[in-house]
C-alpha cells in the first residue's frame, strides 16, 4: 500500500473523528454535526451492530518509511455550517 486516505472531523473538544460525513445522522443512531459533540458523546453513538465512531488516535500507527503521508485540512465555508 502506497497511501491511505481518511476523512477526519474535529469534535467539539478537539478530537479527530474518522468519518466521511460531517454529521452523524446517516451512519449512527444520533443526530447533528460532529463539531457539536464531545468525544464522550460521539463514543456513545452506535454506528451499527455495536460499532463506535473511530477516532484518529485509535486507528493511526506509524507507517513504513516508503508509505507516503499527506494531510490536508478543509473547513466548510461558514455559510454551509449549521
């Protein structure tokens, strides 16, 4: 594997949640934006069959030297935020 891509969103208290959507509505039993919830609140949500929303710190391990790492931060324009 040469590279991986993850979609990350900041929680209310600064944790990085690994999720494609900015809201939890479609993939969990909760509602609302990730940015409006604390890590503890996100960990309470069921993402299906007892699975929880993963956080970046729990899924990242140092990669081999030949694996390319690149990060990019993207913020939704203010007019898109709720």
